[in-house]
C-alpha cells in the first residue's frame, strides 16, 4: 500500500522557484540567433499574454509563427542541456528543495505551460527527475481539488524524469506554493499555501487569497515550516 503523507507540497515553477525572466532572455536570444523571430516580436508577444494573466509559451508562439518542430526541438534540447551551467533557480528555491529532501517531505512540481517549453525549463534546472506535472490550468487550487479521491485524500501520479513509471503521491492535505493570486482559486478548505510575491505584483497577479494562505516575499518561511514539521515528527 502506498504511504499516505499528512501533507503534500504542490510547488509552482515559474517565478515561484524558477527565474522565468532570466530563462526567457536566454531562450529568446537563442531563437533570435536562429532567425526564428526578432527580439521585439518576442517581448511584445510575451507582454500581451502576461497582461491578460496568462503565461507566455515561447515555443508555442514560435511554432505558430512558422518555426519548424525540428528547429524547436533543437533549441529546447540545447537550452535544457544548459551547457553553460546557468542557475535558473532562485537562491531560496535551492533552500526549499534541500529542506524537502532532508525532511523526506511529499511534494511535486505543478507547472503551467506548453510541454516542450516546460520540460526544457525543468531540465535546465535539474528538476526534471523530481516529481512533476505539466498543466494548462493557471488555477492550481482547482487542480488540487480535482486530485481529491472519494476517500478525501489527494492523489496524483507525477512524472519523474520522463520515465514510464510515474510516482504515486497520496496525502491528506496539500500546501500550494504559487506566485499568482488566481492560482489559489478553488483551493479545498483543508488545504493551505504560500503566495510568493517577490516584488510588487503585476495587475494580472493581484487578487485575494484565502486567509489560510500566507503572503511571503521569499521561500524561506516555507523552508522554516518544513523544518518545523520535521522536528515535530522526529
């Protein structure tokens, strides 16, 4: 029987743990160098999508603009290989994953976007072999609610490194780490989380979150929470 955790950490990727701006700058430069688009086109397209609250899918945009799947496969593979060893994770994100590993806490990364782009990002930050799910829904709270079983548990089969055998994760509640207020829409009553606001949020990121969700400017309060839970369980 699969172990049932008391709580699972559901971790958003872009801007929660992953420096999306830095990654966009590098991937855009690669696309421009390959002649797939101009820098102005990419920045304008991204700004338009994010102004409406969406997440910009660079490879999806390039594919729709005439780039071939072969060109995109080559670009995203090179980006994911990260031959220059760029660190796309925030400093506090490293601390978060260290705390999770040390506590052997149940968790998975839940990231929104096109599969090609998100897999490249996951690979570039050595996150691809960690349990993850790629979704097309900004509202992570609703995604958590959909994972609720008839028994009242939260269960998902998360991908791990693209292997055929997904990891079954089962917990009694969930703690969502997310950078957009809308990400907490539909969050079940027995779940909580942390709204990560690293700087004054854009209009599309603003909103209200449930009182059981704490607003934080870094991931260190979540790190402390994990360590405290570990010490109480010891």
